[in-house]
């Protein structure tokens, strides 16, 4: 059996990447500075390798040698739900702090063989594509070739949640991991982003081969609690007020669901459009993206119709965890807000497990051939 691969978990939150990467990976370092999330990390994994500190305060002396570094860096300033301020902000700009650590590790001969950066698709387009171009170029300058996959949690769990995974390698990957044509995980937005790169950086990028997963069987209704406290339900007046915020298209969806008779679950988000609060509902069997309750995001609601009636409630913390693929035994924070924030800031566990099994494990174990020439990447010669 191949040895367990050592990995570093930056922006670790509640350790969802650690959970997802599975037994083939051994976590030897984790870092976050959110107290509620680090408390959940300790509850689930212990705190032996966890450093609760701002990433800007870390040095190479804090970080051991590893095969893989994982970074789910803050996305608020890259997300459509945020202000799209880009990577030159304190929050999403933490990705540059991560890069600085990887550069310093490279300088002392301890750079990880592979890196994964997980973020929202807005990373590809923020600042007119300049942010993406700069980050790929910066990693190329310290010896990494990058490939981008855009994946949706909806292929694994009943939640619409698109994320990009920038998988970087210092060494020649096995040929079986390279795609010869467009496949699962490729997207128009990633192709456009790659086209913005300097020619010598673009030519060094790789196209990863990732098999398409089997069709998802799990439904939104499968993730819901069967018995929720009465306090979870909103009043009839609140339900009526929500419906009054819907455009005709969404009211039509609600009425059609009521006529079906059997229980129908609609996932609702409230948004501000053109200065007006609006509610939107979907009945496609998917929840909307689980988000943190920060930066103006609202709690996702469930509109449940049955036998001609209709009721409204919010998602519970456990339901949010299930929609991220967390197992029942995972210990969530005790409050609804903290549990939702942990889930919303995490990774989709079964999606990352698929990525690990079919790309990261063979990449790290097969990552034993010669280093790429950094001078080629830097000069384009």
C-alpha cells in the first residue's frame, strides 16, 4: 500500500477539506483564525496540528514539509454575493499571503509538490481577469504549473454550488491525468480566463483529466429533518410577506407546486435587485448555494407545500451540513448562525473526495519525475 500523503490545510475552517481528502492523506498542519471554526475543528479532529493564528503571522518555521497544500481562501470579495473588489482586499487578498508562504517554502527547499486553491468562479473574472492572470503567473514564478477545474456540488449533493479548483504541480504529472480534449470540469469561463494569460504561462498550463461522477441520487428532501421544532416555522404573515416579494414567474412556480398535492419543497433566497427586496424560489430539487450569513447574504428558506397548504421555515444547521456532504457524526457548532457559517465557508465533501481519488492521490504519488524548469516559466524562453 502507498504511504499516506502529508498535507497542509490552510484556511481550514472546520476541517472539511481534511474530512474530504480521506485516509490517503494525513493532515500534519492546519491553520485558521476564526475562533468558532477552530473550536469545531478541535471538537472533530483534535488540535494537535492546528495553529489558530492569522495567516499573515505564519512563517516557514511553522510549516512542515508536505506533499500537498490545500487553500480554501476567503471568497467574499470575489463572489457575486460580495462586492467583487478582487484580490487586493484584506479578506480575499489573503490568497497572496498564502502564496508568500509557498514562495518562502520554495526558497528553503520545502515547497509542497502540489497545491490546490479552491474558490468561487469569480476568481476567474475579478478585476477583468487580471487577478487570475496574476495568481497563475505568481505560482509559475515559483515553479508550479496550473490547471483549472470548475465543478458543481450539484453533481454530488442537492445544492447548486459552483467552485473552481486550481490544481498546481511542481513536477511532471502522470500522462493519465492529462486531458487530451475538453472534458468534465472544463468551462467557457475557465477557457476565457486562460486566454488572458501571458503566452509563455498559458503554454505551461495543464488540462486535468477528471472522470465524470455517476448521476446523483440524493434529493433535497432527503437532506431535510423530518421533525423540526415549532419555533423553526415562520408565521403565516411572514409567509404572505415573502410571497408578496416574488415576481410573477416565481408566484407561478409556487401555485404549480401547491396544485401537485404531494409535498413539494422550494428553496428560497431573498435578494436586493435594483434597490428592491425580492424573493426567488426554485423547485428543481436543489437548494441554492449554502452561504455564510455575512456580507449581506440572507439565510436560505424552505417553502414547503402539501395538501394545498404552504409553510415557510429556514434551513437548520444540520440540514446545511448535509447539503455540504457532512456526515451525521460531524460535530457542528451549537448555534444556527455558527453552524451555517461553517458549512457555507467549507467545501463539498463528496466533491473533494472525488477530486482526491481521481486526481490528487495519483498526482501526488506519481509526482516523482523531474522538476519543471522555472527559468522557462519566468522568462518564456
